[in-house]
């Protein structure tokens, strides 16, 4: 969706006060037009704290909608997202992330911050377009969940009168927004997802989000140094369940940039996921500090774009690796593997045991699944899709949707008992029909197919499903 700039985290981020720089907004003023606004005290408290500084009384009316750019500005500022801890290989521009943006516009910095921090915004975002309640809430929940290490929760499904109007990919985030107390239904039990959100409503939602974050603080700081055990978990998530890894390492050992990079590359190579490449060694200024046994892996990581040297040409091999650094490196690896699958990865058909591992990976460790299956059975698109959907549904993980059956050309080949699960998977975009409108239920499932389905499930469960 967006171009990604590789970056190196240097220190903890410092505070960034919200200011609509360059707009016609006047200096902070008393809110004379919100006397009848519900939760007006929350809006005033935000203004007093500096988080909605710069919005004048005559421009904060309860009936005024916010634009996409204003929504991004409010979110990144309220959540204290900035570029203070980032050093770029190439100076970023708003248009690198959002094609309809203008690099000299007042909102450019906010869009850059959103892009760098990986907020799930459409690449064709139109800065001046008004935001609906579901769009703003989705963006706010995505930002608060992906920039804060929130404790895992199992949302209590909240039924509301107009949930059939909600965009499917937003439904999970909206359910969590209701659970977090960020959003409330109106007196008629409606969410009004398609209604334009006002500045007052957006400010109240942000206030509620900040209150939730304050009550549920992250268990560790963003610059937390990873233990070896945590590093192994990051690598296993990047490599995927098909590798069947058994990485042995002292759990409490410290993890350096050098050690993490070596372990990631070595794991990908031994699991056969890296394609053959001709590595042209880069000049690393502090190469003499790198263990000779690790130098090949580090040069490979540099060649593949998993890691970057700093501005002085150093790799800093002995520096402890932080969680954001590890996530960034692993994310680069995942993106590379998607674009450059190793020979055979696309056509290899998975076994029943591998199918179970994929499904457990999709559901996540908190699901604590006990799936029993004949290890010798053949895995078809139909059987895998049914098992995946049935497992997620019985575990209460899939969002509530209004199912509108899709016409499937080869529906007569699908077992009637599996048709509901397949229709659900199609509605959630976990699977797709081919160009002829066929599902091909008896075809085998490849590692690439299964990985793509698991990726979409994870996106749905995290509220970031593919557009």
C-alpha cells in the first residue's frame, strides 16, 4: 500500500504538541460553541493539555466534520507519534506514502509520521475528504493498538442495530472500540458508521482512547532491549509455521544487532525460504567488530534490504537490539519473502500436520487450540478453508457479519456441510474465486495459499484486513 523507508531507532520519542501548522486555525481559545455538546469536559481537558491546541472557538463547532488530514493530525499528535527517534536513509515526503498528498501542505508532516509508523491508511487517501465515524474510529484503534503494547483481550461482541452497514474490514476494530470504551452507541442502539464524524466526536473518542491507554499501560518501554527468547519469537513469526523451527537458545541471553541478524538469516536459509542471490559485499566501517562467522549473514541482510548501515557506514554489531528495531528488520524480511518466494514455495502442497500449524498460527497463542486431525489425510482447499473458519468461529474470534452468498461456478463440487464456511471465508476475503468464478474445492493447498489466508485472518483479528 505504501512505500516503506528503512529506519534506525535511536532513542525514546519526545512529546510533540498538536498544532495545525499553516492552516487558518487561530491560536487556542475558549470553546464557546460546545455548551450543549455531550462530554464537553473531555474536549476542554484535551485543549488544556495541548492535545487539540490550535483550534479556535468558531472552528470547533459540534456540527463541523473533520477531513482525513485533520483526523490523521489529531491521532498522531494525541498518541505522541513523531520522528524524533528516527534516522532516515532517504528524506521522506508525504507523497511517498499518499499519492494525493502535497509535500508543502500543512498536513505533510502528519502524513509522513503516519506513514513512517505504519498506520493503516489508504495510499489513495484524499486529505480534504470528510471522514465517517467508522473510518476515523478504525484509524484511531489501529494507531493505538499498533503503537502501544496493549494487553490481549477477548472482545465481548456488542450487537448494534446498524452493524450491517459497517464495512467488513472495519468491524473488528469497531467491536474493540466499543469494548475499550472509545466509542458508544446512540440512544437507539446505533453506531451510525456512515455518518460524518464531527470534531467534537473525534475529540471525545481520542479522550476515551487516551483514558484506556492510561489505564492499561504498556508492560515495557518502546526502547526495551529484547531478550533472546523474545528475539526467537519475532523470528518465528517472520519465518512462519511452515518452517517447523526448533531454535535453541539461552532464553535470558542478551541479543545484539549482530546476533539477531545472523539468527534471522540463518533460520531463513536453513528453512529454504531465501532465494539464491549474488551478494556483493558492502563496505562496513566497523566490520572489524563483527564476528567473522556472522559476516556472511549480515552482508546477505544488507543486500536484501533487511538492515541498513547508519549515516557513517557503521552496522553497530554489538549494540543491543530493541523491540522496534527487531520488528522493523523482521518486517522487511516478511515483505521481501512475499515479493521473492523461494523456488518451490508456491507449488508445494501442505500436509495435514502443516495445515494444523497454519491454523494455530492464524488463531494465535491465546486461543490455546487442541485440533485433532488425521496426519495422513490429504488437504484440499475445501477442507482447509472449512477447518480454518470452523476453528476461528468456535473460538469466538471472527467478527459478526451479514453473509450474502456469492455465486460459485463449481458449487456442486463443494460438500454442503462446508459451504457456509467457504462463503464466510469469501466474504471476509480470506479466500478468493479464480477468474472463472470457481473455488476449485478439491485442489491441494500450497504453502503460499495457506500463508496468504493466515495473513488475511491475522489482519482481520487485528482490525487491519486487506482493502
